[in-house]
C-alpha cells in the first residue's frame, strides 16, 4: 500500500489529506505553529495516523510522497520580513531596481491610488543601496561578449558584502538571458570567497528580457531562498526520522510540485504554492463531476482566494505582482484578499465598517478562542449569529467562548456604531459577503466571463458559511461545497492531486514571420532542460507531457499573451497559424477589434512546461446512497440563526453531515455541521448531497421537484 499526502500550511490552520489509491481518503486539521511551521505539519500528520489507526512511523514508511504547500515565503515578501541580501549587476545599471522603470507607480495599485499620483511613493526598496554593487562587463543583444568580466571587481564586491554580514547574493546582469557565462563565473568567484554563500543568478531564475522585472524576480528569490532551504531541510529531517521513504515535494505557483531539494534554488516559484492547491483540487473534482467552468473559492483563516477554471483548464499568467514589483513567475491566476475567518473587523476614520486585511491568525486567534485576542473577527460574528455552534470547531476539539466574542464585537464595533451586538455581528457577516463578492466580480466579470456559465466551488474552513451569499452577489445560481472526507482540507486534497510540473523559458525577441529552424532550436533546448529536471525529482512517472508556448505581442505594445505552439518539427505554416491564435486570445482578453495586425506581431519569450504525471492521484470515494430524498434522519434539532439583518434570527434546521447520504435533499434555511467546517444553506435555496458526498446548493425555482433534484445529484459522474 502506498499513500499520497497533501499538506496545506495556512496562517491559522494546517490541513492534510491522505489517499491510499484504493478509494480511501482521510483528512485532518491542526493549528499552524508559527514561526516553526514544521511542528504544525508533524501535528497534522499525527492526526492522520490516528485516524488510520497506525503509528506515525508506519504511515510515513508507506507513503509514496508528500506534497507540501506553504504561505510562509509569500508572507515574508508581502510583509517585507526578509533578510538583507547583496545584489551584483552590470556597471551603470544598479539604479534600475530603484527607478522601477515607472512601473512602480502603477503596478498593483488600486484605481484610487492611480488617481492620486502625487500621494504615491515607491517605499518598497528591495535592497539597501550599499549592498547593490556594480561590476564591469558587457554582453550585447546577440549574446556576444563586448567587455570581458572584471573578475577582480567581482572578488572585491563579494568580499565587501560578506564583511557587511551578507550571506546571500542575487546576480542579474544586463543581457544574461542571451549569454549566462558572466553570471555563472560570478557565482564561482563568490563561492571561492565564501563557499557558504547562497547565490542566485537571473539566467537560471528568470531568463527573460526587461531588466527591472528580471532583477526584482532574482532579488526576491534570493531573499526567500535561504529561509525556504532551512525550513524544508528541518521538515525533511523530521520526516526522515519518522521513516518517510518517499520524496517531499513542494507546490509551485504554476500548479505543479517540485522536489524539496530543488525548490530553494528557484524559491520564487513557490510563492503562490498554497494559493494554487485549491484550484488544482477543483480541476480534479470538476473532472469527476463533469464541470468544466468553475469559480474556485477558498476562504481559510486568513485569506479569501478565487481562481478560474475555463473549459477544464485553470487560467494561467506569466507574471505576478508583489509590493508593486513585477515578478516573472508562471502561475495559476489566483486573486486574494485578507478576508478569511480570522479577518479582523474594524471601523475606519470615516466611521465605516471594514473587514480585514489584517488577521488574528493562529496566535492569538479570534477573541472567542480565549487565547488573548481582543479584536472581533468573522469567526466571532458567525458564533454570535448562531452559524457556528457554541460547542466549538473541529467537532468540539477547538472550544469557543461566545461571551468573549460578544464582548469584542460590543466594544470595537457595536457601541461605536450605535448598534446592538447582534446587529453588529450581522453587519460583519454581510460586509464579508459583499467584499468577497466584489473579488469574484473582478475575477470573473472583468475577465470577460458570464458568472451564470460557471459553477462556484466553495471550500476552506470559513468559505462554506458564506458561499451561498457571495455566489448570489455575482448572479451565480449553483454552488458545490466539497465535503465527503476532504471538507475544509480541500486545498490539501488539491496538493495531493498535483503532478510534477516544471517550466523553463528564454527570451529571444523576433518579429513574425519566424524562422522555423530558430524556433525549433529554442524549444528543443528548453525541452532538454525540462526533461533533465524531471529526471532529478526522484519519482517514476506514468507519462511525461510537454507543452510549448510563446509570449507574443503587437509591435510597440507591452501586453504579451501566452500562445500555444504545436509539438514536433515546426513548419512555417504552423508558426503563421500561431499568429491567428494570438489574435483570438488577445481579443478575448482585451475586447473585439482591439488588435492591430498591421502593426506587426512579435515573439518575445519561449516557454516549455513539462508535466510528470504521477502513478495515481486522489479520487473521492462514493458515499452510501440514501433510501429517499428525506434528510430528516440527519436532523439534530433547531437553533436561532441569523443569516442577515433583514430576516434576523429565525429557527433553523441543524444537520449532522456524518448522517447525510447521497441523494438527501434539504431546504434552506439550514446549517450543516461538518467536523471541520460549517455550511450555510440560505433561505430560498435547496441543498443536495451527491454521490461523492459534496453538497450542491441551488437557488429554488417554483417548479423544483425534490425527487428530480435527488436523482440529478446521484447521477453526477
């Protein structure tokens, strides 16, 4: 027997899912343990072992691999909690990272900020100026060495940085993406001066044209690389001590995993690792349910995340933005706001109620946890509203104190706004639903899609308590809450479902029509690199899939669009056809007739993505079918629950999820208590359990036939 385990380390909880390859799936949850998150990982693995009835060592000895996702790297960058590093670049180009190529004035800024340029500031300096040094060298645009590397200057620069306490150095030279020899030699010299130095070079981290983005990407990767190396080393040591034989894998932003030993060298690729787990899980579940257009929403303790799956494939992006800096990281496109269960409710200077982005996190946690937290959170509001049972979370293992929740809401929200505690809690709930709905609107509608053509998937510890309402905010009428054995650990299920995905890219700008021989050489070189990397992962693959694409743009424009390219030996006609594909995708993104072919089209960056398909991935087991659609067998009673200020507190049916079976149907308003989450079925909706144990929430229609609804749920593939 070989297990596959996915571990999702969040800001509040650490989740895990185990699959045995034969239809058994178990999930666990434990508090995260900052700053040493490895302790929380071992805690949740112990929870899994207890559920299996096996010693931890025996479970890990039978584990094929562990796929791990973490927010620690991203959080370190966003909060600027990173160590000082050194930066070495071409003489005359040091200030590129401070000038920010004008992009620092608009990237990642809200529409309000963009309308106030005088009030903007470029306050996110990546490197102290005394640690940004220049060396003499020059390679031209064709990769020819014009000025040799001055090795004496390199040696002195490294010695200066080491003397100032620097232990990690980023190297990014002007034309290194065309000729990497000078960067490689700088790394050799740095290790001659001090073998313990961590050195990252842009020709390996980000071999793309445009120096500012390449510099920023390499610097940020260097800032988090040593910390990621130390954390993964410590975690892997603990796992080996407990008999893990298989590899530890780390999730990347592109939706695939990589061996832990490989991750620190290109640490920037892991910054969105935990954000993508839920999207990959939604792809896997969507294949089982026959859903090809999905809005994946994940609300945990700290953040609310949203990603799109269109025609069965997650939407991807070739870049992301962190603190106003463009980062060259192929990623699944996931939008995030600080609006999870632990998001803090507060009143701004104008007297308006705000939720997040700051979170109570695992420590001290919401006020109702009784760990010293005094700020009211979404969790506190849901407890006061009766949505969360007073006995607590995790089946009662996480005790809650409604008195502390009421006191936090009273002092911080209710009294300042002249509201009762109950009215203030309802306001928190409604603001939470509205702002998560706003993010979905940006994710779906502003990307040119109609929400009515999508199914909303809602998971995470706090998402199911709100999903029926934020789906209504964008006009979506159907919601799936993945329950069964995965429940609020759905992102961990996604991690366990992931394959190994590695990407290599290179910039080689040229105007169309392209020379087929030149394009073929570029792709073959990248494919060789990807296959060599796949071979270093320590895993046997059932197959290897190779995808090619080129980032194209209209001449004299900045917007680049990833355009798929056929496999095999390329012909001039196939490359000409790729221009048509580019224009179609450009029109989908920016509007019909927005392109201008007469300006010409350019190929900028080549990319190869290799997927090592693992022998098996988790498949949710079937749930026992119900004798009838009547769900009263799972009814445990009623309690007063408020799902909004307009209706107030009403008697609401409470269901025990463990007693529900496939085909059961229930009418809202209702609350379903799951060991690891709580699901709200709003007024005027119907909830149905499908054959996998998932809950489908649909807006009631006048002619709804309960029996037909149950039959449809059982028919889901």
